[in-house]
C-alpha cells in the first residue's frame, strides 16, 4: 500500500488508493505519512538482547536490491558504510533496544540517504529471511542464541560481535520471468542445489516436491561466504 506523493494535489487520491489496498490485504486502512528518502539504501542491523540487560549487535545487512518492495539479494557487510557510519548505526540500534526494554533477536531497519544520514523504518521482532548472512559472517547461531535468551541465560557474546569475510544471499522464487514474474506453482521435476565450501542452501525442496499457490513465492535461499566481496560474488 505504499505510495510516493510529490505534490499536495496528488495526496488525496494516493491516500484513498493506499487505504483501499491496505483494507483489502489486512482489513485495516490506516495510513501513515513519512518522509520519502530519494535514492535510499536499505540497511538493517541485527541484534540480540537477553533478560540480564546485555545486548550484542551483529553488524548490518544491505537489502537494497528489491522488486515490488520485496528483497531479492542481501549481503553483509554493506559496501556503502564506513567504520564510523557502521558504528553509528549499531549504536543507534542498541540505544533503541535498551530504551524499549527489548528481549529477543531483532532487526532494526534503516534507510540510508545519499548524504550518509540514516532514518529508522521499523523493528522486526523476529528472525528474518536474510539472517544466514549474519550467521556466516559472525559464526553465531542466531536460533541457538534465541533459545538461550528464552531460557533466561546470558548471551555468549556481548557488545559488538566479531565478524569476518563477506556473505551474500539470493532468494530463489517460484516465478515466471516471461510473464511479469507471476507466481509459478507446480511440481519440481529435478532439484540439484549448489554445494561445496562456503555455500549454504536453506530450502524445503527436493526433486519431486510440489510448490503450492497458497504461500509466498520464495522456495529457497542460496547463501555464499568468502573472505571478501569480490570472492563472494564469484
């Protein structure tokens, strides 16, 4: 239901259109007005907070490559951040986490403007699709840490988690590129995922699986890790 409004005259129709779409999809036509950041990058910070007041930030993920506001490629670290801007973003996420008394794994999402300024979008209070790139760059199992937090235990790492190398995730979607990327359910005749050092595939698919039309079109995630960004891309 997102609309870009560039002048006062187009506001009424944009609000009405957004309300119709939101009401149809979610049963709630509430509309929020927020600043539009031109040519922004989508940067998010992963963190975990326990019940003892400890917080660990695990770096950022760049999620700017999207289609229809849906992420397609995610990577860590972002090539757009300097060490100073990275620390500023992680520190902001940690402050916000402490201010609301947050407990659990969570992701603070930001828009990064061309001038280096950043703006808070939302907190996703769960593990996200792209969390494996963070796991590969930090060596920390986020699901295991969630279970430790839920059990009342302290985090195994606090402050800023160590990180190494570069990871990229590509979402694999059951879509038809010749027809505007419409969902393409059906039977998977053969599935042969990539394998080898530095390659991770998260999926439920195997040869003979059936992809039904009732869920999101994403059916697998290909995540790669290497010592630096060019090597990960290769």
